[in-house]
């Protein structure tokens, strides 16, 4: 098989997140038994055209990046301004009617009134709304002026604007890092080990220049202590993933072993679980992710991004890509990279 190009991986990731989101939309909030009864154990056979807030907010992150006058030189203040602008546009949009996450809605409603995002964020929230939208950050490479550290800062910041719990920040960074590793050609079987290593390396790392005194608002004793809490949660989820993969079970709800995705670290772990259970069949991976008894659209959204980043755009049926909602915006973002 020909190695996918970077361009193909970018398109695969962006279309994959939207297609996974659309597949998981009708099964979100359903019990696993009800999903199996309605759709069978492999989940819905094909996605609807309509996506949820997951894709909408991922596009907001990508379009915030596109709006920067100089992506290479931009930093914390420019990033937060661009992200805030796009997030508020989403907040006010008539299309924002897809059962959006309460943490994002509450935080952005406060941000809309003015003031600093650190005062607006939901400081105790580590919901999956923090990392189901981070994929555009993971697609940034050296050619865009982004190192591992710079990607980490941006991934954490886009989460922190609405979800201020340290686990939301750590899980968002690790989700973006997973995307980065896959578009760089890492073999999927090596992913859990590399992610565990990254989590261990990042313990105690706090980015004052982008986060400011967010740690203080969270009641932590310092930035390092604040982030250690987050990385501990994320590392535990990756350990659960590693244990699950030792005894793979394609017949049970993947969330039973790695979590049902309501929190950011569980959404990543279960998305990775679904991707790695069906690493050679990306369509089945996102169908299976949609058949999880939890936040199925977010799990499938992240699964689709991972599978697309690895396999490239040929992973997805042309008919699916052609009819997905926001196709023009998705393609415009993909072309920008």
C-alpha cells in the first residue's frame, strides 16, 4: 500500500472527525443495549449528513488558526483572541442547536460579557468538549513553525478557554500529540507507549506565558501541582487502554474497559481503543466507536480523526465525504494546511 501523503492525512483526519461525529450523533446518550438492538453490535451502517457541535467547534479552532495574520509568530494573546472570536461566533450561530456541551456554553456566555477568559472558563470541568475539537492543532507541523512544545501550548489553551480542569488541558495536548504522531507515520501499535512516554515527560510542565495564573483560580499550590493532577488522570487512562489491548474484545462495549467518554481523558482512551481494535478497517472503527454506551459522537469524532490521520483520505467512502455537512469548510481548512 502506498504511504499516504501529508495532504491526504490532513484531509483524512478532518473528514474522519466529521464522519465519526455524524455516525455517533444518533447514538449519543443511548444505552449500549439499545444501540445494539437498534443498529446491531457494529453501530450505524453509515453517517447522516448532519454533524454535531463537535465538528462545529473543531472547525472553529481550525478557522481561528486560519485567521491569524502570521501563524509562525503568533503566541498566547493572538491565539486566545482568535479562538475566542471563533468560539463566540459559534455560540451565537443559529446552527448551534446540536445539544452543545454545557461547559462550553456557560464559559462562552461569560466570555461574551467581556473580561479575561481565565475568569470565564469552567474551572472544574474536564469534559470531552475540551479535546473533541483539538484535531486542527495536531495537524500543525514544522513547516507551520510548530514544535512539540508550541503545539502543546496551543492545544492546552484552546481547551482552557472553556474547560479549566488540568485533565482537560492534558488530554487535549495528548490528543493533538496522537494526531501529530500518526500524520508523521508512526505505526499504530506503538501509539500507546509513545503517548504514555509523552504524558510522563510532561508531568509538572506549566505554560505560564499562555495560561497565566489559571492554576491559582483552580486552587492549586502552583502550576506544576496543577498540571500533575491532569497528567495523572491521563496516564491512568492510557494504562487502562494498554490493559484492554492485551485482551482485545470486539464483542463488548469498548467503553467498559476505557470509559464512556464523558470526560476528556476517557474520550481519548476509548477513541484510541476503537481505532486500535480495528486499525486496518477505519470505517468499522468509527462505526464501532458510535456503538459505545456513552458520549458516542465525541468518541467517534476522535476515532475518525485518528484513523484518517493514519490511513489518509482514501479511508472514507467518497459518497460519505461528498454529502457531509460543512464539506466546503472542511475542504477549505484542509487546503489551508
